[in-house]
């Protein structure tokens, strides 16, 4: 697997940041984000279980531009 770095949230400080990547082999999007709180988890669980092999993360709205860039990059890779 080779991840292409797209962007890191520059407003979240030095203790780790939400980050967006694109997997160059599969074109999957990969997100590093904040752990969700219990209230958010409860709302997610109202729509169904979160399997043990999955997780839910929170990405700040200010990262939308980076997510769009990642989506565009992934789409271009899929069209090759």
C-alpha cells in the first residue's frame, strides 16, 4: 500500500491532526480523525451496528477542501 498525503488540519495543534490520504493502489480514501464521543456514537448506532473491523471518526468541516481534493484524485485514478 502506498498512501498519497493530501492534507493535514493545520488548526488542530501539534498533538496529531485530522489527515486525509488516498491509497494509490486502490484509490480508497483514508482518514485520520478525532475519536467520536458517546453521544455521537449513540446517534451512529441508531442506524445500525459499527462492526469490530470498522470505526467512526470526526473530520472538521474546514477539511472539506482537502476531502474534495482526495475525491478528485481518487476519481482520476479510477478512470485510468
